[in-house]
C-alpha cells in the first residue's frame, strides 16, 4: 500500500501541466489519468511483491481484461501489438 501511495503521489511530477484545481476540465483530466493508470500501478506492485516480472499493458484488451492479464499472466509479454 505504501508503494501505491508513493506512485500515486509521483504522478503529479509527470502531469504538472494540469494542476489548476479551480479549472473543472483540469480536474477531469487528472481523474481520468488516475483511473487509467491505477490498474497498471496495482499490477506492478502485486507482481513486485510476489517476485514475478512485470507484465506490460496491452492495447487490444478491455480495461478489466488488461488488469487481469497484468495481474495473473505468468510471464512477461515482450511483443506488444
């Protein structure tokens, strides 16, 4: 959980262009980015905790399918299409 907290806080360093909290559009963009990156970050933390290599996200899968693939795929996917 501490790793997730640290990674989530670090996102502000990558997306500092949309930090105007008074602008509703900027808040929406920040929320979309957080929601889209959370499954990848959670899967990365899980794989790290069990000592397995990280599985990269695939664009051809759904949101839930991609999350399940990153969490429970037994090996690293090298060829991303």
